[in-house]
C-alpha cells in the first residue's frame, strides 16, 4: 500500500478528529452538511470515519477561520490551496506580531466585515418579516461561518442594538422584538451545547443577579467562555445570591460572571455585589459586565468585582486565568 492510499484510508472516529483539529463534533457536522468540507465514510456500525487527509484539511480550515477567513468562502478550496493560504496567513500574522500590529490582513478584514454586515442585514430582514425559521437559519449559518467571536460581537450585538433602536422608534413592533429575542436566546443556547466541554476544564458560573430578567448578555458571556474551552454552568436570569454562591461552591468554579443590563437602584445592587464577593473564595474573581456596568464602575470595583467593557476583554481575562492554572 503506497503512502497516498495510506493517508486516504478512513480510520479515525469523530472524537479523535475533534481532538486533533480543535473542532467540536457539532461544528464538524455543521461544516460537513452545509459546506461539504470533507466526506467521511461510514463503518459497518454507522460510525463516521476520517482519513489523514481529512484531518489535515480540517486543521487548515480551522486555522484559516481563526485568521479571519469565512468558512463559506474557503470550504471548496483544494488542500493545496488551503495550505498555501494558511502559510501566507501565518506568515502575515508572524510579521504583524513582530511589528506589534494586527495579525489579520486588510483583505481578510474587509471580507470579514462585509460578511458580518450581510448576516446582520439578513437577521434584521427576517425579524421585520416575523420569520423565525429564517432568522434561526441565518443566525446558525452566521455562527458556523464566522466563528464565535465575530458572531457574538458583530452579528448578535449589532442586530440586537438595531432591533432595540427600532423598538424605541416604533419601527420594530413588540411582537417582532419578542420573536427575535426568543430566537437569539435559542441560538445562543444551541451554541452553548455545541461547545460544551466534556473533559477537565476551568469552570465558569454565569447568571444575572436578582431583579435582572434580561439574559441575552449573560448567554453571550457563557457562549464566549465555552468557545474558549471553559466548562460553563449557566444559571439563567434573576438568580438569588445564595443560589449563585452555592452553585459556585458545588462546581468548584474558577470564576463567576454576572450581567447587568439596567440599573434601578445602585445601592441595592452594590449590596448584592458585596454579598456575592464576600461569599466567594479570594482566588475566584467576580466578573461584572453588561450595558449598565460602566455606570457604577468605581463603586463596583470597590466591592472587589472585576468590571469589563467588552467580550474581547472577557476572553483575555479567561485566557490569563486558565494560564495561571497550568502546572
């Protein structure tokens, strides 16, 4: 048997492929169904099996999407073309790193920005038509195509802001806003399952504090952490402090994150923060984010909470915390 046929021989199950490529089994299936990136064979028992060449192709695709290339635009390229593009992207990233610059090329940035705009416009059109099926399909396609960071910060955050402005200006109805919120919540829940960690990983507990019923921000935080490889315990909105502390203790959480969307009484909320911070171990940071968090930054930080302005800042903190725990 020659080397080429050996590399083409399907022998690796999906879990091993996921470990070698960094792609979850759910993302693998999504890429296969929507883009046909590889075509695994089936064992007699129906198990999907992949070859060395499949794994190499998937590794290149994963690296290129990490560099900002949209999966939908590179999925049909040959392995040779993917390898060349990967080497060019990696070379640009290294040059930019040495010069203290951005690791993505201007062309890739423009392509990514336009793809984000296309998905955001499509989501808004589906919302105005009250077409929940199309909105769900658009959001899932955007998540698979863009990856979690661009999906959350580009499509989800922008679309929700536009829908909120439309509702305030009465160009988006209450029914349209409610439908969109339901679909966004369902899509974020789906992503949280897609990136669910089964092995050892640092654990994050996420919730909204008492009185806070808007949970999309908290769900975005949960999905962002899961995509970074954290095991996330998502507890939903309006959670009593005692239950949050109990969950953090039971799961041996490495960090706790809460989302604050609106602030009705800063004294009550600061008392909640103090109680929560006092009930956590010293090494477990209490992370506060959300639209209303900047309003009380100094007071919140005085309670011991870590106030973050953005999901990139949140990811950076998670990466630092995970690195601290590496033996």
